[in-house]
């Protein structure tokens, strides 16, 4: 028995040949890239001078990506992140009240680990709005001064709020990238 050579079924030999013949890198793709221009989606105004332009939501991964616009002297509610956040500043400046010396300015990149708690602020003395790009995994758990939860915003909530706002005003969101619906 030890001297016998195993017999490989012909179907497996053919399958192995097909796999071996595949290119390492595909020569074409059925997946088209998706593009969102700066003015392709509306800004959802919050009524306090701030606004959000939702760009991409992946409900399978629980991520939402947006541009956020904040006026000078603005303070966002303190919040806790259940997942990681990536941020790139396009214009203006911003910082966290908890770390005021770490000021984000145009071109700055910021990584927020899951579990971080902070209060985003813009300087009152700056000219013009701050615009920053955020990719948020998980949820923002918004808390008041006493540490009590006042709201939770995750990918589904961000999508529902943004679409509801835009639908109510007849604004086009057809370019919004949504995965997992």
C-alpha cells in the first residue's frame, strides 16, 4: 500500500490546469469605479451653520464617508466612537477641546482609534468655514455634559437622515454611493 501512487481523477487534473492558467491579475473587471464630484451631492444643513455632504455608505461594513462643513466658533456635541475614524482637512482649522494644541489645518490627516471621546471645535477667529472629510466606522454615540447618551448615529442612521432631508427638499441624491441595501 505504501508503494502505490494515488490516482487523481481526470476532472481534478482539468480543474487544476484551469486554475493554473488564470492570470494572476485579471485582465478586465465587471466592477466599475464610482465617482462623486464635489458638487454632485447636496449639503444637508443642520440649522446651526454646519452641514454634511454624505458621499458613501457601506451598510455591510458599517462605514459612512462624508464631507463636513463647520463655521468659525462651532462646537460639535461630545461623542464616543465605537469604531475607527479617518479625517482629512480640506479647508479651515479644527481641533478637539480635549487636545487644543493639536490643530488640524488644510492637508492634515487624523486617525481616531475606536473608543475615543472628544468634542470637535473650530476656532472662532478663523476666516471662513472648515471643511473636512471623514470616514467613520461604527457609530458616534453623542453624549451630554453629564455623560448621558443623547443620540447615536451609525451608517444606517446617517443614510436615513441624509436621504430624508434631501427628499423633503427635493434634492437629488442619485450619485450617493450606497453598498448593502
